[in-house]
């Protein structure tokens, strides 16, 4: 039996490679960093800029710049945080959700031919893999994780 750490490493590596491959071969108009931020907003819901920067492992100024671009495109809305009027909460606009769906459709379009080449049993294993990944995500959400300090340099 393969050790859980080895399985975890291979799972993360394979999932990341598949995601990068789909993005690299897909044709969409949204710059990748902005698409990633739209997807993060879709996942997290309305969020403060500092929370988005932390979730994206980027600096707050970098996230602010990307959000300004998203706002200029009409893809996000900013509003005062109901808990602290000094802070801003960013959320997806309908246009932003549509732009994100365009990216997702483009990525699926490049993956679909490969999926079409798989036979029934292989497609069933893909479904099992999806189910297991969803179980892992649910377990991860319930498990406290350490937040290591990032060291630059």
C-alpha cells in the first residue's frame, strides 16, 4: 500500500498538472491571474482584499491591482464591509460570473476530446476520482491546517 504522503503528493501534482494543461491549451480572453481570482471569489464568496490575497498567496498590492483590472472590466463589485465600514468587500458581478464560465467552458472544451477517448470503466474511475477528491476537500475543510510563514529570499 502506498503511503498517504506519497498519495497526497501524487494527487496534488496530477491535479495541478491537469489544470495547467487545460489552461495552457484552452483559448479564453481572461488573463490567467484574473481568471484565478474570479474562481477564488466564486469559491469564497464576497471577501475582503486581504483575505483574497492570503488565499491566493499573493501580496495585498498585487491582489489590489488585479481587482482594479477586474473592476474596470465590470467583473467585480466593491462594497463597504458590513462589519467594518473602513474595509472593502469584493464580490463577483453577473458579468464576472459569465467571464468565469467562459473560461471554464474553454478549459472543458480542450479536455472533452481526451475524456471522449476513455471507455466506460475508465469514465467510472474518473467519477470515483471526483467523488474521492470531493471527500478529501470536505475532510480538509474540517481539519485545522497550520499556516506556515512564507519566507522570501
